[in-house]
C-alpha cells in the first residue's frame, strides 16, 4: 500500500486503503460518492482523537471510513460484495452488548470484559462487528478512556 500523503487523511489514499481491503473498481468505481461520504463521516468522528501520532490518526480515520463504507454502500449491478459483508458481519442485527459468558451442557466459557467495552455506545457496539471498526476503536482508546462514541 503506497499513500500519496500518509500524514493527513485524503480521498486518494482512502480509496487506495479500501482497494487494499478488497473493494475493487468493479465493486465500487473510484468516482463513487460513497468514498467521500464515508471519509467525511470518519474524519468528523475521529476529530476527537487528533492527539495520537499523525499516521495512527490517518489509519484510525481510514479504518472507520472502511467500516462506514461497508455499512452504507449499495452494491453495483451484478455485485453482492457489500450485501455479503453486511451479512457476514451481522451489521443489520442489533447487538445490545458484549457477551460476558456462555455455556451449554458440556462446556462453559467466560471472558473478563474490559472496562473499555462495558459502556460502549450503540455506534461503538456496531463498530466492533467489523475488523475496521475494531481497529478504529483500538486507535481511539489510545487517546483516552472518554473518547466520544467509544467510552
């Protein structure tokens, strides 16, 4: 992956990032407005974490933008990439919290739920469904425990 300017979020590099995540020009043309909409959304949300080093901030924005792109983009004619992604990550299903323990008759597992996950907003609960959303939350939590949308 080679960015034009890795120090600030920009549309050309965001498209490159998305293409490296599997969003080919067949799946979504580079002229699609959904790239700009997703990038703008991510920049607006990530404004709260500008204190982290610039390359981490850029990666946080691009990961949040990719999460948003997968969440909102309709498929091109003859394609099912975004529909398949939403189904695979269960983005159309409500997840009201993080599973703390589970059991059946023969097995039982329990994870300690970190404090950072206990008070997630609905938006952040949605983000933890995709790898890009989880990366964004990871970057955001480096900034501090009270990041808007993450704490």
